[in-house]
């Protein structure tokens, strides 16, 4: 049986650090038999007082529900099931907001989710951020899900919106051996917006660092190196936002 090897890191942006604010991004990665990877990266809205908490709630609940589903059903969930989990997250945020006597909008966050066994992949996406994969046959980069921005510059959609604009993508029979999820803090480094493609130099180098079969499940050493990369001067010179990146290899 093939397995996933993965690494993940989420670091506070320099703008939040200078303002004395906490990181608003959150991520979580789980695996489930036989050979499923479940990964989520969420970015709390900078304008939302509790956006970081909304991101943490969303990442935790979506990955937990997916793991429970696949541990019992043994298959990728269908879109209707993912819609149900998103509805549950929205309800949990409403309850959390009520306890704090505030609006659910204070918990606003994006959602970037991917579930894959290498042969079948489903994605769920609200707002910006991106999901990129590498085809196993020709090593071509595939944009599984692209950022969705709002009507005005520097705006996007959130899970707490009246219409959260959930986008679900089903990539059945698409065989992949690499997968990456990122929040919008890395978009300018990782994506070519002119051609609407993933940026090969960015992903090519990173995908080489995560090798399937080298370490099963979580590669903690690579995660530490990935965190150092996200905190490096070269990255911070390009973005002052929070940065979250999940890399996975299947084989």
C-alpha cells in the first residue's frame, strides 16, 4: 500500500508581528486508511477580530469530519457531505460568536481543503489561497483550485459570509504524486496570475524536498525547514502577510 509523506508550516507575517497581533492562519493535516491524505489551510480575515480562531475551528472540524468519514466509509466523500461539514462549521462559529456576544463575521476565515488517495482527489475552497498538484505521468503542475477574490481589490470570500461561495472540485482518476496547499500570503511567490498557472520554479524546488517513502506520514524535520523558509528574509521581502504551506508526496 502506498502512503503519504507530508510537511506543513504556518508563520506569522511581518505586518502582524509589527502590530503585535497573533497569526491569523491555521492548518491541519491528517491521514486515514487506506492511504488518504486530508489537508486544510485557513486564513482568518485581517479585519476580523477573531479571524484566527475562526481559521482554527474551520481547519480542525473539516479535517476531523473527513477523517471520521473515510475511516468508516473507506472512500472519498461526495460534495454533499463536504457541504454538510461546512454548514456544521458555520453553525459552530455562530455558537462561538453568541457566547462572546459578537457577530459571526468576527470569525471570518477562508478555507482551502484537499482530500486525496493519489488516484482520486476532492477539493473544497472558499476565498483565496490555492491548491496545486503534480501529475504522476508527466510531472506537469495542475491547478486544482485557484484563488477567488471579491469585487474589490484585496477582498475575498469567507466561510461566515451569507453566501460563502464554496467551490468543490472532483478530480476522479487524476493520478498525482505531489500536492500543495497555500494561503494567500504566498500567492505572489507561488502563482503566475498573468497565465493563471502555478509557478514552476517555486513548486519544482519545494516538491523535490518532500520525497514519498522516505518518511511515512509527518516529516517533522522538513516541517521545521519549511517554517524557516517561510520566515526567511527572501520570503518576507515579498510578503508581509501570514504564510501557510502544506506539501505532500504520495508513493
